[in-house]
C-alpha cells in the first residue's frame, strides 16, 4: 500500500507521513495537516462489523506507519471498552429520522470513538521510536475526559488538558479532574474555550517550547482525530441505506471537526446529500452560512457548553479544500479574521461549501423544548447538544421534506447524565450516571486554576520534564 502523505493548510510546512503528522499535531507553519489524497470508499455493507469497517476506512490513511495487523489490534483494543457491541448503534426515531448513538464509550461522549483509538496510536508510535511526549489539549468539555481516559497511566506521555474555568458541566470537569494518574495534569483557564484553544496553538507555534517538551496534540487540530470519526458516517449510512443511496446528517458542532469528518466521507465517495451544522447561541457557523463571512463575537455561556465557541479551528481545513488548496490565501483570510474579528470568504469558496452544508441555530429555550419533545415522542432522554442536532434536523426536514424520501441521521454526541441540570430543567427528573461513574462526585478532584497566559502554561509544561 502506498505511503500516506499529509500537507499543511498554510502551505509552508514540509509534507509528512502519517506517523509524523500524528506526533506533530499542528504544522510548523501554524496550519493543520490534511491528506494529499482521499482514498476511495471501501466495500462496506450494513452487516459489516464496526471494527472491520474502521480498519478498512482507516488503513489507507495510516499506510507506511501502521500495517493492517497493527491497526486491527489497536482498533480491537479501542472498542473493547465500549458498552454496546455495535460500538455506534443506530436508533430509529420514526419517520425516516435516525439517531446515531456515539455515547457508548467510557466517558459517555462521541470523543471516545476517536480518542480511544488515537491514544493507542500515539502510544504505539512513541514506543516504537523510543520517545516520550507531552500531549497538550484544550477542551470545551468532552475532549479532555476522553483524552485522559485514553492516555492515563501510559509511560510514553504526559497529558495536559486546559479547560475554561466554570464553563464546563460539573460532570465533565470531574471526569477529568478525578483521574488519579501521575501523568495527568488539569489546568482550568480563566477564560473561554477559544482562549484555551489559542493557548494550545500558541504553545505549538513556540518552536523552542515545542521541541523542549516534545509537544503532541489530541484536539481535532490533529488529523488522526478527524480520520477516526469518518468511520461512523460510513457505517451509519450503510445501516439506514443498505442500497448505498443518499443520506443527510445533522451534527451538533462547535469546533467543526465532527461534521468535517462527514464531509471527508463524502469526498471518499459516500452518498451524503447534506451536512446540517447545528449550533447554539454561539452561532459563528450559522452566521457564516447566512452572511458568507466569518465573525468573532463574544462567547456566551449556554446550556450546551461544548459548543460555546467562536473560532472553529477545523473550518480552516474546509476553507483550504474549497480554495483549491491555496495555503497563502487561507493564511491571509485567517490573519484578517484574527486582526479584525471579521473576514469575508470568497464567493467561489462559498459556492463549494453550500453544495454540502447548511446551518441552523437553537436558543436555550428551544433546546429545552426539544429535550421535552424527544422524550414525549420517543421516550429518549437526550442532553442539550443532541437536542440541538434533533431540532436542526426537524427544521431542515420542514424546509426540504427530507424525512419522507431521504433518511436523516442525527448524531447523539453525549449521554444525558453529563448534563443533568439542563435535563432536569426540561423533564423534571435527573438522569443518573452509569455504574462505573456512580461515585464520581465522591472522588477527590485535582486541578489548578490559572490565568490566560502562555508563560504560565509554558512554565507548567517545562516543569514536567526530568533530566535524562
């Protein structure tokens, strides 16, 4: 199999194989690594086991780094920890509408699907190279716990997670801060998720720091995260359309990585009609679809904190693809966005984006109404992010009559127990944590609150290094 190759969205960093792209995370020019080529969609049927599908979809992307037997081993270990034998089961909610359940992993959120595998890939590649790395990540709630669950206790890494102080749910925070492992370090940043994400990117752009602590990434700036998520688009589409016909996906998203994986599946040949981008009041993506410009506004706390974002970093990958892979043009546009808090996207890029995406937003009140509606109509108890996805799908169906002649799949991104306050507000009952997390609020927390200051983060990272 031909070696897979990756190139930066800014066009100035060297091309890398998968192993180097995996360990590098953010490119040295500040861009994000993307595959040079999209492999064709493998032959996957509705009966294909999820693990077999994962190996078939991912193998071309990791060629030259992991052979198929290695990949099979890592995939098997990754998904043995999931509570459902199908890994990502599909629930028919009626009328051509389906729910893709991505909550069966150890931390009850869709991030487990990627990070359980990516953690094993990182550990395997670092061990093979005889290296140790400091894995730095920012989280709006779920990435941090999923990364910690995947990496805790490994000899090859320290994992440092930044979360916005007071802006994640209590369950999300405790899933990170109660893990008792010497290689896990939690920092609560006085600021927003965007501030945390900016600190991570700034750390990677500091070459001296990057080399001194051997930085690696688990956020979706790391291509491997997005790659692993492509699989469930393929398996769910085959499940509801065994004939290979077109489907539409509704995806609650803030940082754009999850829905972008669906677009990559489409580039591989999956029959995807539309990708619905479902947002909350922090509607930077919905505003783009309405105004054809990117605008950074104030981040407003909401019932769906994992989407409280104004800088969707993975949108850069889509801009790069629709610009004709013009790294210089993408770099100029993003520099303008940072300096002026607004940037107009060229019309030709927008036309290509419009061919695949639409956007909808739900307010907090509409989100609570959707939780109530889902429970009344289906008996399901869903949390705010999933409710936004369901609501956006209904809006889309009402405008396009899609449930009748084309199935719509909404991605359920977290278990209701991760957001008990919002669910209780809507339904009057509080969802319980599963047995393995039942004592979560009795466990001791361990984290430090810090200022939004790169020098503070850098000092903490350097303090983890020990003389060889």
